[in-house]
């Protein structure tokens, strides 16, 4: 029997989390107003999720998730892996400085997932790039990420707060979501890892280590405090502290994963002193008052320790398989192979 959660003292927090989840899941993606500190107003009615998908104007036949079943299907993980694969949507978002790099990622999706739809979030792309993306095979939608709906720090892409917001928005619409940074590169058919989604509670990713030292040295202490995790106890819990990469993440839309994992991740992202405490820097810093901090990656890893303790461990690690399917390339590799299915 799996042990879920580090402590029983969080009953009130869990209740609040459940309320927050209910609104997030059924509302139209504006999470900011009701999660800002001091705002206790909760809407009593919810806009239903629009289950009608726009038919893509493409020459490639894409898999469209089956919307006939209730989205929050408790038996989703019991589905045949092929059915889960067919319900997958690739979600990505990038700015202009990552456009060419992202073309390589999109080309790899076209090669290894030729019937899977892609939704691209515009995080600051120019008009010419947007026109190119709309013509690419598999790209079903290009969505503008409106930072004005969220707290001011979200506008700064270097806080990485955009990622949990976009992932949660995608999970309000789709049953299986595969987030890919611009640097992700598919290099094999992903079906072979879908067999392990039930074992992994609907979450696949690369785990760097299970030792606490990586997160301890790359996380601002204020994040531990914001997430109510004892940093000292964490440092002593060797072998039980998964450190995830957050550049490619595969989620199955289960209640457990959302309530214990995604909603707390989103909540952290919408609080600047959680996702990006003062004096946080991405690069390794060995001197001075600033703290090396890995933002969304650190939050995801700490929340796995706090709320999903022991679920992902060294005994059931699937990192080698995951990386064999989708690796990283922070380069222009593959950009010239991207395929276009429509013309202007």
C-alpha cells in the first residue's frame, strides 16, 4: 500500500486545495483573481468545459481525444495504453528567442507522433513566426498566453510560473497532456512507455536523483517554507527525495494527480514568494547573498516529496526508458526538417 503525504496536519490545506481544484477544473482558465492573497471570494457557478474541439485544417489526420466520456474518468489509468496514447495532446510554449530550437522539437513530434495534435502557447513570438507555426503539420491551435490575467511576476518568463498555469489549463480540457519545452526531442515511438503510466500514477518524467542534495542546493530556502516542508528533515531523508526535470512532463488527468500535485504546483506558481523568492537566480551561485533556484522544477520535486511520498522511487524508476523516448537538445537540431501542411 502506497503512503501518500508527509504529514496528517494538513487537513485544512487539503480542504482548501479541493475547493481550489473544483474551480480550476471547471472554469475558463483565469486562475489569478481567486488565488491572490487576501481574496476569499469564490464563485458559486462554473462555466462548463467546452468539449467541442475545433477540427484542424491539416492534411494529417490527428487523434482527437474522445470527449464522450466524462473528462474526470476514475478508470482512466485502467485504459489500454494505446487508448491513452491516442488521447494525448502535446502542449508547448516558447518565446521568440527559442523559436528555431522549438522547430526541432515540433519536427520530432511530427516524426514520432504523426497523428498527435499540438497546441502551442505564444509566449512572445513575432508575427512571421506565428504564421509559420500555424502552417506546421500537427499544430492544431496557437494560443496567446495573456499574462495580464495573472500576478505581475508571471509576466517575467524567467520565473517559469507560466508552465504550471498552462499545464493546468490543458488538464481542464484534455485527458493526457505531454508538456514539452523547446529543447525536447522525441527519438522513439512513445507507446512503449505508456505501459508504465498506471504504475507511475499517471506521471512520467526524467528523475535526476532521489538524494536530497540536488534540490537542497538548487532551491531557495523560502520555497521550502512556502510549501510547508521542513528543510532539515528533507535533507536527512536520503533516497526519498526525487529531483525531477520539468522540461518534458507526461500527465494523465487523474483526480489524485491534480489534487495532490498539479493544483499545489499551480498555487505556488501564482505566489511570487513561492515560485520565485527574492534573490533567486537560475545559474549556479557559490558566492554572495543570492540563491541558486530552479523555480518550477524545484516546486514540482518538493511537492512530490510532500504529497506523493514514496510513490516515485528508485525501485520503480523509468528514467532510462523515458529518456530513450524523449531526450533534450538545446540547439537548432532538426529545425530544418519541420513539415508544413498548409500554405498561406
